[in-house]
C-alpha cells in the first residue's frame, strides 16, 4: 500500500507541474480516502483469516506428528529386534510365491540403502499392501526414519496398516481389523 501511495503522490506532483487541468483529471481517477481505508481494512481482514487458517493447519500437523510418533513407538516396541517376518523364508511356498518373496527382499534391500527422504517418497507412491510388506522387511529403526519423512497422513495410514497386518499375522483376524484396513486403502 505504501508503494501505491508513493506512486500516487509522485503522479500528483507531476500533474501539478503540468497544470490544473491535469490535477483535476488525476484527482478524478484517484480513489477517495474512504475507499483506500476500506481496501486496507478488507486486506487486513483477509490477511488475518489466512493467518488463522495457517495456525489451525500448523496445530493439526503437530497433532498428527504426535500421533505418528506414538504409533512409531508402538511399532518399534513391537519389533525390537531387526526383523523381516513377512518375507524371510524364501524357500517356503510355491514357485510364484518364492519369486515374489525374492523380489520383495531385493526391494527391501534397495529401500534400506536409500536415504530416508527418497525411500519415503517411494513408499508413499506405491500400493499400501506392498509398502506394508517392505516396511516390515526393513529394519525397524530404518523404517521409523523413513516413516518420519512422509506426510503425516500417509505415514499414519501405513503404520495403521502395518499394525493391522501384525494383528492378522498373530491370528487376531477380527472383522473390525479387516474393515479398518480396507478403509485405509
């Protein structure tokens, strides 16, 4: 606004030098002080609303990050030893299952070798079922670092799917757990 006011002042000064007709022409096109005041008040309200929206978004993100940290803690407590429970036994199953397990192990090794930021982008953009298998196949410390680099909503979705997968693997295949898993797909 200061720049606009400065420009208008300069234009008015130039017009004064050119004569009264130019001054009248300029003042006829300039907004009134009331219009300027209304525009400033409107811009201030808009800015306040945007700041409030940003503050609410920030609070929501902090809440989601706290939830993710809690879920990561539960996840790491559930797998304190380095584990690959989903795909360690490559020899078991039929030929197709063995090939799939081999591919998943190779992918898990690749994910483990990536920087957490790059691995997070990769896991965030693949189907949830595959991401869950890979997360379970990666050392829990590395998995936590990767999940912490994801958008909070996606990390929460994957952590929930991992926890549900573990419950199902432990024989707790409750209908509610399956429904919750379907909801997160």
